[in-house]
């Protein structure tokens, strides 16, 4: 009986303690829910503010992007214009260099032409001075050549005559030698007695 009473008392105490803990937990829960409500309200406010800020930032970003695109377009156009200007400047520079080179070449050609002209004039003057003497020498040489041609013709005629005379003498000499051989043969035959009636120079009848 005593144990039953003690057990019931302990259960009642334990139940009361649990009720107290439950009440404390409920109160704590209420406090937490209140705090959660405040935090949720603050969070909603912050979210709304963030959304507003985000919208503003997006709007600002889009605006800046549009401005950046416009600036990029302007910069690209300026770059293109600069490239065109640089190309034209380079072309003009090349043309200027080519023109300067042509001018330099023309001046050099002019100087060379003037020098050649002066030299030619000097040569012409010299030739004009030398021409009469050269013509005189040419006439003298032509006269000498004519004389030499005449002398050469005389020499040729003389050589031809001399050659004919030599040929005649050679023929006469050959004939004389042949006649001498015949006479010697006859004399030898006479001396041998083969030709008794042959008369020879130096003999008397």
C-alpha cells in the first residue's frame, strides 16, 4: 500500500514536471514564433528591398550595357575611321616617297643629260676643229693610195713581163740543153766512126 502511494506520488510529480516543461516549451515556442515572425517580416522587407535594389541594379546594368554598346560602336567607328585615315596617310606617304624618288631620278637624268650635252658640244667643237685636218689627211692618203695603186699596177705588169721573160728563157735554156745533148751524141758517134760523113767545127775538108 505504501509502495503504491509512493508510486502514485512520483507519477504525479513527474506529470507536473512534464506539464511545467511543456508550458515552458510552449512559452519558448511562442517566443520563437514571435521572433520568427519578426525575422520573416524583416526578411520580407529585406527581400523586397533587395528585389527593388536588384531591379534598379538590373536597370542600371542594362542602361550601362546599352551605353557600353553605344560607346563600343562609337569606338569601333572611330577605330575604323582611324584605320582608314592611317591607310590613306600611308598611301599618301608612299605616293610622296614615289614622287620624291621620281623627282630625284628626273633631276639625276636632267643632270646627266646636261653633262652629256656639254660633253657632246665639246666633242662637236673638237670634231669641227679636227674635221678640216682629217679631211686634208684623207685627201693626202687617197692621193698616196692612188699613186700606190698605179705603182702596184706597174709592178704587176713588170712582174708579168718578167715572168713571161723567165718562162721564155727557161724554154730557150731547155731547148739549148736538148740541142747540146744531140750534138754531143752525134760527136761521140762520129768519134767512134759510126758517122764518117758528119762534119764538125774545126775540121778541114
